C-alpha cells in the first residue's frame, strides 16, 4: 500500500526524522496559523506531480486561496487531488537522494544514496548512486552506513546527520514491513539540518495485519474491481473486449498473451486461483457478466481446482440468468470429460486446444 | 537421481491437521512419498492417514528422522515454522503458504542459507520427482517418470506444461515450483545448477513470468554454466505495466522485468522459447 506523502511524513516524525512543519488543508480556513511564504502540495500516490502543477509556492493569503483552488480537485495522471499539504519553505543548501528497497535477487534490503537529489532517480547515472546491502539477520551496522555516506563528500557534521537518518529509515523500513522508503530530496538546510522534504512509503499488503495504526488507503478501483476485491477474486479490468477467466495468475496471463497473438484484446483478467468452491466460481462468473465483454473465454487447467466444479458454477449462472455473449471454453485436467459434458449441455462452445479457443474468441470479438 | 526430493526424502508436514494438511498428506502418500510425521502444536498423539502427529518439529525429527518439511501453516505463523524446522536440523524446506509478509520471507530465506538448507517457496506448489516423491500440492496425476527437469514460477501453468510433456511421453526427472512471490529461497539459478549436476536430467524447461529479474539472471547463468538444452515459456507478454496480475510476483515496475527483456535474454543464451505453453512439449521433442 502506497502512503500519501503526509502519512509517510507522520511515520518519519514518529521515527525522529525531521520534516518541514506543515498540515493538511481542507479549505481556506485552515490557512490560519501558517507563516507565508509556504508551499502547497497535492497529495497523490504517484510521481510527477510537480511537473503537472501539483506543487505551488504561495506568497500571501490571496495567492494561497487562488492556488489552493487550482490544486484541489485537479487531475494528475488519472488521480483526482482530494488532499493538499501546506508546508513551510526551507532554505536548501544540498539536495540528496535516499531510499531503502527490497532487492529481489539478493533477497536483502538495499540502501541507495546519491548526491544528486531532487530529480528522478532513473535519470541519475549509475556511478553517482551508491549502494549498500544489509543482511536482514544482523540488521544495519555502522560499517554499512559508513560505506555509503563517505562517498557523498559531505562536511563532517553533515555526514553525521545523514548517517542518523539512514539508520532511522532502516528501522522504519523493517518495523513497518515496507517495500520502499524513499526520500527525494533529503536536504541539508542552510542551518545545517538534515530534513526529508518528500516521502514515499510503500507498505507490504501482506503485513498490514500487524500494523493496526496504518489505516487502509482508499485505492482507486472500478466498482466491479472493488466488488471482486471484497469477494477475494483477482479481477482486473483492461481495455479490450474479451473477458478471460482462468485459474492461476500465470495461466491467466498466458491466456491474454494467446489472445494478443491472434490479434484480440483482453478486457478482463479474472484469476479463479486455487478454488474448489462452486459458490466462488458462480460469483466470479457473475462479475464477468457484469463487465459486459463481447466474448468470454474460459481457460481451465484442473488440478486442485476441479474442472467439473467450475463447469457446475458456470452452468448454474447461465441456467438461472441466461447469457448474452458467446462463451468459449477450453478445459484440461482433473475431471475434464465431466466438465465438457456439463458445459456442452449449457450450450457453450468447447475448443480442443488453447490456440483454437484463443483464435475462435478473437474472431467472435471482431464480429466475424 | 532427481533434485531436491527423491526416495530418501522423509517428510514432516507442518500444519498437518488442517483441511489442506489432511488432504495433501493423503495425496502425497498415494504418490509414494514417505510422509513420516505431522506437526501441529497441542495435537501430539493424533494420526492423519496413519501418520503420527507431534507437538513440534524436534520431536518429529527425533522419532522419525524426517529430513524434509512441507510448510502449510497460515501466513502469520510461517516464519516461526520455518525457523523451528531449520533449528531442528531439517535440510530441505518447502513453503506452500502464500501471502507471507516479505520481510518474514527475507529472514527465513537467509536463515536457511546460513544453515546450508535448500528452501523452496514461499507460495510454491511444491516439488515432484515422479516415481520417487512429491512434497507439495501439485496434482499427482499429471506426472510421468523421465528426463526433463522443470522449474517454474507459476503454479497452474506448470501443471499445464507438465501435462503436455507427459501426454507426449516425455517424463520428468523433477518438477520444482519455485513460487510466485518477490522473495523466494531457490531461484532458477539454484534449480538449473542442481539439474546440471543431475544425471537423470537431459533437458530443462523453465516457466517464467513478468516481474523481477530472475529470468535475466538465469539467462546469464545458462550461458556460463549449463551444458544441457534449456527451453522456456514466459507468461505476461501483454500485461499492462504497473498492474498487479493476480499475485505479487507478476508486476512490471519502472520498465524492468518486462517479458520482452526476459525473452531477449533467453534468446541470447540459446534458450528455445515457446509461444504457447503447450508448445513446450513440441520443442523438447524436436530439440531435447
């Protein structure tokens, strides 16, 4: 779960990492108590908001009112701004980049730091990003921190300040089960203070249960995606017009790939997972119907999920409510013969191979 | 021979008395696996399909000489279960549990390495060496004994590919489900290394998917270290970036881990790639 900047900064403050004074402003009344000039920052869970006009400096009350109304409600790459953070302006001496993330290949937390802060880290050349891996069993040690901080060529006092922040964000990263903690920029102010001007904190969804203090963020899902989430079904709406139901993420993706091969477009990704519960299959098929694809392509490989269980669930929905689009099925594995009979009986098209089924689905979707 | 599990494998099942545990102990016994013990705290003295249940892994190892564990406990108890097994001297750990916090996985993966143990998973469907042993939840009926080694990051897709190999009469030495999580103990490299050394394995099939860089690293490793023919399928060629496709492993972020980059890396390493999962069998038949 990606936290908004202001919530990440709340965690920073809790871990004794300095951030600029600021507060969320919901309307103009909230400006009282803030000293001009200050900065208004749109709170959205994606990058690039500065370029999109989501960050503005304000000089006086009139200026603040005007710019606040511009930012609130603005659309930044598909995200509507519903929260705005007002923050004191800081005089910057140096801008750094600092992050801790998970290195999947080394299976270790990776610290990255650079003297080139403030810009997109992807555009900073590799030799200017210093990296250090931490053994998760022993935790961060002084030598880990020394090895990266010494490369930044800072003043002695600045080095000490940055070293402290690294050890604190490592603690935060581990304590809060983070996938990413990024501070860009981490600045050294004219007064010599090390401060986080931004925050990106991404918490591992699977660990949220042990962080009751982190309130779930409202994620922007389509109504059907929300419905699916509540039912525990992996359901993603895409741009195409063929609805794919398969079991297992890999097989579902491979099915979408097969459609692309025959010049069709997947419209829904529905992964039944390893269920063997006819009720869940019924719910999944109902969701698919509501998404109104032009063709439904059911691709099953029965192992733990038995083919006939799925077939029964699908037939139950069709018998009860009917269906107004063609359904192509391709069934393999455990109890496939029983399943094929059930599906034929329900009036569905059964194909012999994945290729045949994908090709047929694409033809029907094109109206052939 | 085979890799990771064979006829010397003696399995203890952690989380043996739950619905899944009971079902899969039965399935594994049918496959011929030596399931020697189950562990559920507080349930010592009970039996599941004739397999004795112990309170902890140490008791189970002392009594039965179990050398491999199958972890089926719920996600929030998984870290404790793996640590317990490693401290009891278990050298092969197969973690089926999904949705384990990745910080937990990171810790037990490192602890396994520190203990010189092989850890497969988490979020793995398990390992099967046909004719010898199956440790996991893979459907037993699809396998055939033979010389193709299979390592996969995807569950169902593996069953599909194994099934198509078996239908064409090409059996498997071992099939390893590596698991779909961002952090896994054994990667393609670990499996490739073991298959290269295994004299029963004549060809290797890799089933990859988008997300991470495991396939790119495998490609580099193949170029340098693998003499046996390698075949691959990559799922997610058309997945939109930034969307989580069903599980944690399958996400493209920041332009990395795309299917295109994986395919390119494999092609460079001389790996033959299939367009459809079921084509793998034809490729192996032709070139294997």
